[in-house]
């Protein structure tokens, strides 16, 4: 069925190409059959390669927000430390405090990245058994450095469990899970995976699972022990979104064909291209230097462009732009370059954007 919806240039849900969308229309299969186990086996092995991990992979038929609570409900006993540097990290910390955990935050100004010395200082109190952070803050376009945090945790806090939200970086940025030692890594599918929203993925370390076994009253729906029992049979605890699974299989095939290093480099190249485009137009970037995301670019609108007018003209030309998240609306705008957006798509979009700027006499 043809429609006239604009092509998405927002940082989630991102553009899904036709060949992937078609896979979601595959005939349904039963969720307790050999067919589903073949499908899940392929997906889980593919994700393990993409994340460089031997950890368990769980496939979850709901939004990533539910995985924030899967992460915390299966791990926190003493207390959890959150880094907050944007809208999503803030919501995750809120979720932890609403779950009743002893929750502290390191509060950064939006646009800033997480500093390893701050994490060290807070963890040295001994008040926390879990540390949670967002790798790529989609609201601000800030990507923090996982290697630095990994070194800190390994050298000084080996007993602290490490939870990472990689919703807008997984499958677009290299995350070497086993080398880094991430205990719980989560993402949903509507960003760099380039699939529709409503399906999520997590990788879970052995010691995270062991910790979960010692926790009482964690409920049923988000209990990783339940997920583990079913994934060992290559199944899921509840009836999954099977269309997403067919789509995910297709995306994994595309990623394998592209090659992992090519994929990571493509995202870096597109980020550089977008940053240069912003600078050439006299704009600045919103994130502090050295913390700019590879999957989206958040541009500080210092030129005072009328973002609403640009948006209206872009819509007429067939593109849906981003106008900034929450409190940043109008002050920044974000350009996504991940998943099914390739260099030619990005160039096409930025060329049209340039035409609009000309039209508005900027
Ligand atoms: C960094 C980050 N974390 C979490 C979420 C929430 O994801 P979901 O809508 O799948 O719950 C988002 C959504 O944009 C996000 O960007």
C-alpha cells in the first residue's frame, strides 16, 4: 500500500526501508515451534556477533523503557548510581527512584558527557552496588566514553554491576560488550537497528544472572531467570512480536553483508559529514567537544533559523525533520544518521535542507 508519509529524519523512529518492512509481513509461525527456535537461534547468534559477546541475549516484545526496570529490578540491593545528562538518563533515574531503590544521581548540564572522575568520586562512597548510564543521550546528541568507565570499574569497583542504555547507539556504534565488561546492555529496535518501535534487545552477563537469583520480589514479567529458562529453549516467555523477529533477521543479514567494521565506519563518516555541514552553515554543535554522537548530530541553532518554517517546507518536500527534544525545542535540531540512512540518503536530505535555507534567504 502506497502512502505519502514523509521520509523520517528524526532520531527515532528512524526510516525503515521497504525491503525490511516487507519482511514484517511474513506469514505468522507458532511461538512454541521448531520454526521459531530456528529464527530466534539465528537472531541471537547474529546479535552476539554484533555485540562481540558470549553473554545471554534476550528478545523482548516491548519498549526499551521496560528494560530499564528489568536492569534494576534484577540487580539493585544496596543502591544505584545514575549519571543524568539529558532526558532519557533523567527518566531512567526517575524510574529507579519510583521503583523504591536507593537512588543517587550525578547531574550534568545537558550537552555534557559523563566524566570518569565524577563516577569514581561517587562510587568511592561504597553506597552503590549498581551503576547506570546512557551511552548515547538521544535528547542532546552526547555520546559518553565507555572505555574510560570500563577501566575505572574493572580497576577500582569490580563488584559494581554496570547497566548501559544503548538505545540509540547499538548496531550503529561498536560496543565490545565482553571486553568492556558491561553486565546489562539494552536497546530498542527503532533507532540504529532501523526497525519499527516496540521491540527490544538486551545482553546479560553471567554475574548479573547470578545476582538476580539472590533477589526476592522482582515480579515475573521482567525476571531474567524466566527469560533465561525460555531462551535456553530458543523461545520467549510470552507470545513475542513475530513480525519484529522476521525484520530483525533481515537487518542482521544486511549487517553481515555490510561487514561490522564497514558499518561502524559508515556511521562515523556520516557523523563527520553532518558536523561539517553544520559548521559550513555557521552553526555550532550542542554537545561539548569530544562527546559528539556518531548516530545523530545535535546542532545548536546559534544562527536563529526559524525551525518551524524549515520544518513546514521540508514536509512539503517529503522529509520529516527533528525540531529539538523537550526543553531544547527550537534551540537545537537533530539530524539522525543511523541504521537505514546511508551516505546518499544523508546527502540528499542535506541538499534539500540547503535549498530550504536558500528559499528562506538564510
Ligand atoms: C537513549 C534512550 N533511551 C531510552 C529510550 C526509550 O526507548 P523506548 O521508547 O523504546 O522505551 C529512548 C527513546 O528515544 C532513548 O533515546
